[in-house]
C-alpha cells in the first residue's frame, strides 16, 4: 500500500487509493472546536452521517445566532446519503439537523428516544418535519443503513439521559464512536454504561476508536452525577427563603435531582425559560423526568406560598442575554424580582467565553440582596465528559488498533493522543485531523487523503438568512469604525448639481464635522475637475455625453477613503452614492418613481434614462 | 450625629453632615470591577487623588481602546485638587493619569520610582509632561499634600516591583489603603513587606482600612513569587529547542526570574513587544531588572545561535490581537516563525474575558509544531494579589475600626466583607460601595452620603476621541444588523425627481434585493402622496412653496423603518437622505460646491437656496 499524497484541494469525491475495503471518515465539524459535531462515513459509494450539531457565535460574529458547518461536500454528494444516526440530544449534536434537511435528502434518522423527541420539535418548528423519517432505537439495537453500514447503539453515561456510544460495523472493520461520555458508575437514572458490550467488541477486535476529547487536559476521573446530590441537598437545607436554581436545560439528570430535592424539602417547583420548559415537558412525557404533577406549579400559583416552599428552576446558567435569570438579574422580568433572602444556585460552570456574562449576572443578583452559590469548589456541578482516566478506561475496554481523538479543540486532541500513546497505541496508528480532512481507514492502515471543502456558515438572528463573510466583514468594520455616507449629484456637463450630503453614524472624531464635510466636498470637486476629461470621453457640445460614471465613482471613492483614513485615523465604511443628472430639453425637473435601485452594487456603467417631461428637465439614472 | 440621607443626585460638593472632622472618600473607579482604580479623598475643602487607572473594553464596546472613569466631579472641583499619590506602576493604577492631566490641574504627583518612570514616558507620549510635577518617594517617606494630608509610603509586595501600601494621616484619623498586595515573605528582589510599620499603626490605632479584594473568593494564601522558580527551572532544563516565554510586561519579578534562568541554562534572551521592551529598559535603568548587557540580544543576533541557546521573552500572554506572540501564532510576524522543537511557555493565567483568545493562540502554536506549556496546575504562574488568608493577616496587623473592601467586582467585595466579619469587625463598621458613592468617615462613624456623577468614558482607537453612548449604540446596531441607506430627491412640487437609491451594507436578507428596493420606493411614494398636502402648507401655484421638509423626512423614516423591521425581521440602522429640489427660473441644472452638510442632524427645517444659474435650473438645499 502506498501513502496517498493527495493535494489539499477540494475533490468532489475522493478516489480510493487501495484495493482493500476503505472507509472514509470526513469530520465536517467538532474538531479544533467544541460544537457543531458533524461526521461523514463513506464506503462503497454510500454515505452515513453521524450527528449534525450547531455551535454558537464568537463575539466578533456580529448578528449571528448560530454557526453551522459548510455543507458543500454533502450538497454535492446528496444522492449518496443513505441515512443519519444520532448519539444523543444535545444542541451541538442535533441542532444542525433542521438546516441539513433544508438542503439535503436524508432518507432516515436513527437515534435515542429523547433526542428524537427533541429533534421532532425542532423539525416541526423549522417546517421540515416531512423531509425525513425518524426512527427511535434502544440499547443494543442494530440498524442497517444502506448496504454497507450496520450500526449498533451501546448505552453510555453523559449529562443528558438516553445517550449512546455507537459501534459501526463496516466492510473495513469495526469502528467505535464514543459520542459524548463519561464513566458514571452510579447514574441517576440507573442506566449503566454498557461496559460488557464495549469489552466484548474489544475482545473481538476494534479497528478504530473515535473518542470524546473535551476534558483531555484534566487528570483523573470525572465524578459521578450523584456527587452533586449531597452538596445540593445541603444548599436546599440551608436556604431560608426562595431557592432559584439554574442549570443547562438539557441536563436531565440534574433536573431530576433538583425535583427530588424540592420534594424532599417540601418545596414546589416553578420552571422558567422556554428551553427548560420544553425539555422537561418532553422528558416527562417519555419518563426521563419523573415527578408528581403537583410538584410543578406555574409562577402565579406560588405567589401565595411562603418563600421557603418555593424552588424556581430557570435557564440562564451561562448568562445568556435573553434567558429568564439574566432578565431577572437585569430587573427586566415582569413577573419575578429578587428580594432579600433569595438564594440563587448556579448548578453549572460557565463555558469559556461566557465567564464575564455569568459573573456579571452573579454580581447583579447579589446587589439585589440574593445569596448566590456558585463556583467550582462548591461541588454543585460535575461535567458530563470524561477526564484522562475515563479516556484510559475507554481505550482499555475497546483496545483499538487505530485511534482518532475527536470532539475537542486542538490542544485537547493532542492531550488525548498523548493519553493514547501512554496506553501503548503507536503514534503512527493515530491521526489528529481538522474539519474537512478525509481520513482513510482500511483493515491495515489509517491515514489522511486530501480534503473536502469545510468551514462555517453563519445563520443570522432570524434563523433563516446566512451571514456571508462579506456581510460579516462589513459588520466588523461598521462596529469598529462606523459608517460615512456621502451622496452627490453630478450633471452630465460635469458639474456638481448640489453640495454633497455627508452623514456620519457610529464615527468618532475630534474634528469639527462641518469642516470634515467641507473637506469631503472639496475632494469630490477636485476629483471631478481632475478626472472629468477622461471619463466623459465622447463629449460633444450640445449632445448628451457618454460618461463613464462607474469609473468616476471609483476615483471618488478612492479619494474619499484616503481622506477619511487620514483625517479620522480610522477606517469607517464608506457608502458613496453618485447620482448622475442628465439635463435635456426644456426647463424644470422630472419626477419618476420607476425603480432602478440595485442594492449594493455600486459601480454601474449603464443607466436607464427617463424621457424628458414637458414640465421639467429629465433626471436620468 | 444624624445619619445623612442625601438624595442619589449629583452634588458638586457634598455638605458636611457633622461637626467632627469628616474625611470624604469618593471612589470613581475600581469598585464593582477590576480596573481603572481612581479614588478621591477630601477634607477641609482639599482634594487628594490616589491612583488613576484605565480599564480595557468589553466585547460590546466596539472600536474602544480604553475605558476611563467619568471625571465630571473632578472637573467641577479642579481648583481644590492639591495633588495625587500613586501606589505602583500597573496600567490600572497609572494608565489614566495622562487623560486626567488633559482635563485637570494636578500640581504634584508622588509615587515610587519605577511607577514614576513609566508614567513620565506615558506623559511625554501624550504631550502632557509639562502639566504637573513628578516626585519619587521611597519606603517610609512621608509627604504632605495640601494642608490636610500626610501620606506615608509603606513597602508592600506585589507582582510589580516598587509597590506601596499607603497610610493617610488626616484630621479625621489614620486611613490605610493597601494598594495592590499579597504577603510574599520570600520576595525575589529581597524587598520585604514592611510588616513592622503596619503593626505599629495597628497598635496605635487605624481608623479605617481600605483593602484589595481581587482574590477574596479564593481560600488560603497566595504563593510567593519564588514558588514559580523551580517549576520554570524544570521547563528550561527540559526544553530541547528554542524557548519562547510570555508573561505580563509589568511583572518585573517574573522577568528577573526568566533572565536568571536563561543565564543559568546558557541561553541569551531576545525581548519582543513594545511594552515588554519599554518596561525592561526602564526597570534596568533603575536597577529593578538586573542582568549583564550580553544576556540581552536583538532578534537578528540570535539567528546563528543553536536553538537551545535562545530564549524569546515576549508580550501576548493574554492573546492580545496585536501582540508579538499572537502575530507569531497567526504566522504574521515578519521575523519569527514557529518550528518543530520550540517550547512556548505561558507564565501568566488568562484574565476572564481573554480565555478564548489565549486558548486559540495556544492551539495555533501547537498546530505549527510547538510544545506549549500552560495552565494553572503547572506552577509557572502565581497571582500578585492576596487570597483570604492574606486578607486576614492584613486585618490582623492593622486592626482597623472601620473597613472598606476595594479593588474588586461586587461579589469579591462581599466575600472580603465576610472575611472581615469573621475577624470580628461588625457589619455596621463596613460599607460596600459603588463608584461615585460618597463615603463619610469621622473618628466615630463610617457611612455613605449621596453620590457624585460616576460612569465611564470610552476612548477610541486613536486614543483621542471619546466614544459617547450614542455612537456606541449606533455601532452596536450597525454590528448586529448593518445599515440601509436610502436617498431620494423630491421637488418642491411634491414629486419624486428620480427613483430613490437604496444600498444595503452588513444586512442579511433572503429577500430579493430588487424587490426590497421596490418596496422601499413604493413606501416613499405612498408617504409622499399621503402627506404632501399637509407638509406643503403655503403652497400657491407658480410660487416656491413653504415645505416642512423635516416633517416629511420624519414621516418617511418612520414608514421605512417599519417596512425594514417587518421585511428583514431585524433592525438595521437607517440612513435616509432626503434632498429637496427647488425648480426655479430657466433650464438646466446648477452646480454648487458650497458646503451645507450637517453631519448627522437629519431633521432640517431651513435650507439655504442657491440662486439660479443662467445655464441650469437651481437645485436648492
């Protein structure tokens, strides 16, 4: 077998470089990042998808609500997609599916009951429920996708209920994809990690392990979810007034713990926040959240209760601007205000990037008199992802020949690979890959062979439009330096018809604005004087000249930009509207409401002209 | 004595509410935040300033470089300012001084040698070196400021060399302001915390302690700076290739440690980054950084050296976008590229808010083949601020009657007050205050009495202009939703002179842009039709009508905004240019370059009109 040295280009399909059965694995998201986990498996011209998540925008992605992987490769190969499997119901694993369904044909999606229930809601909301068939699976179920993939679902333990590790039986061999996991030997729901099945596969022979790297930097084992119970119990016991508890809506085990503690301490629970209400409703219907109906009460029903009979379970653990808890902290929640004696519990750690939003929320709650319980040393939160010892146990059970660390930023993948090396897996038997890399796996070899197009698509606040890179760049420029609008009208005799209009928005300057406007106007006049002879080429007296308006516009924009950079010491977006005015016939001015605007394309070489009006001179476009 | 219940208004001077000598303490920055520490002390109509720092912008402060406190109160009371004292040379304590000096008269500034040296450079750069007199002080120096303040400088230990706690001897009593501190009993420079002097004051009687709360949430003592030496030594011993070390430029002790380890391990040191070069140069001149000249080499001089003879000491420990290390990580540094075998050491923890920038930098360095050493568990960084046990020791030594936690976000102030209560200080003997609160301190009483104007001033990237709240709001809107420009010309006969021009920038829409432009145009035409009769009030045939252009503009803007919100489901900034066109006299169009632009004020009721040109019809403004 020879090593493929395919160029780092964008093949539509990747040529098979060997006569052995070759499984191609193409991660489109989830590597060198936490989020939007999306993986493509290909063999015998058939494509199987595993998870389709979303990510959240960084601070510089202005006006972006969610981030998705670039799906170009899948669009180009949509006819080969045989189905999708889903490991569990977190947003970074299922949140992208409605967007996939708008663009791709996915005949069938298999996944656990809770995830499929949450997914169905998302699909209905997005109007794509008819675009695929949803089938739920249980532990040890094996489903066939296409002719080449047999997928076995193996119960694992994670922060959401009903989560799976999957074993992909393929012609190339057995691949185990852990999904998200930790080893929780005392799970809240009694659903143990199916170690037996993992070990059995390990004994028979696992060709390749793809394993969750989220906590690869952290030594030791991740504590069981059960570890938070005594600590939260103490918080419940000590709270004299109302208890306001926030956690991730999807942390079904944590929600169960909180409900049980409320019951134990004689408190009723009011749930706030759309996602929390949604997850609890669906999880209750399916039996993943269990409590008596009377335990859950709407907000208006708890008004008359003593403070120490009340728990408010709310979204907002990450300081999300629109969440219920953030609105309470900002005194913007219409039905709930903090008062002296309230205890607020953050049963979640801030995700990096959210730290400042979270501590600001904590500060505001404290300033209004709440006692706030937060921080890693309180034992009121544990991660849903395994640490280094969990990773070792996974490697020890599955004993894979090849290893691919997944689900993590680059340094986590590196740390996870070091853990695997410490377990005896040779460096040459693992790859650290990026989104878009094409991994080739055969019974004897693991390597990469080229790349497909990969990147991100930014979905805007309407959840429909795509913020392309040009728009994003414009927004970054607008945010940093504002916008300067200059509008001018120039006659086809080469004269300024009126003083140019100048407007600044979001621009900082110590200059006198009138002075700056004057400079901009002078610049326009100067360019006009310098360039008119060359742009009005076929000028003949008494005739409408053939003016290169686009050329004139470009010259003026260049000069104006230079002036703005020099005078403002910044680089605002320049919007320059040049309105050519054609004088013909007799007196006056024409009115025309015919549309001819072109939204954004600034250079225009041809302009439609209106005919002269007997009443007024025509003003052409 | 009666409790003052002054309104939360903005008194220019605060009335004395007692016949006892009353010291007013007015923090203008540094409370409910980390940064821009700025404190005002007032007694007998004299003002003493303590530190004047800056803060850095949050993500939503677009185009802002630094954040300063609102200085309205000091501007209004500038004649009473007798001088300023400075505790140490960190940016959040001296970075605001040049901006103060532009607006205020500060006759004299006292401070430690290193801080004064750094300050002098900043003042020269800002062109305000002539605006005050700088005097350096040493340990146990006492200076008089005005007639009422005697300030004693007490050596403390902190991450920058030459740092002081101050004792303010005032007619009301003795106030100790800790500055920034930890108790480091094995300081790198051998300059011990002057515990004796603190204890002596404690024995004689301290009226009030104002103490640094940065690490109030963390139990235990902060380790000595010396604790990093063996861990960094091990890193130096194990590095096979080049060593690239980053830390805070101002961490003079850390810089000394790194230089000494370089010497020990036979490496020369190249310093990268403007602030690092500046601090090291000044600290060497003053003797705070000590090394042989030959140890420091410019980048070009180390090219021929073996990799294991080289240390590169650089800025960028916080992932700052323009820093040397960030540019190296982004492959944008013209003289230095990462190569296999390099070891990069982050001898600093990320400040919350910088985490993502730092881990992105780490990932990029690793992807280029560097081994990166980072993280809290490596023992290669310690804080310069004391933790809970340091706080207790400070309280135990000074034994104050009253206590004010300072230098921290709200929850840190609360934790620090809890620590003080655990030491026996009654809750009524402390206040948790916000920037702008006026604290009144007498020999028998600590309380608050009203507020002065407090807030923030945002300085833009040019370091000269101020980003006011209107500009910031515009930028936030521009960033989130972009800008729509609509320009239209309307004749004083109430007709559209040409189809309105529409341009979108930074706007996301799934609509056909031509269609949207048509809708905007129709809206303008509709408003014109509906409102012309009412805005063109004194219309008489054959005469120039008296048109309420501002009223028409407002109507059109309202209608256009409503349309945009409905169609785009977002709220872009609307720039609407309405150009009234007056047809008078004979044929053609006039040219005029006279400026009449008003930059930003959109509603205009009066417009200057140009006289008719024999060649063209006049177009008035």
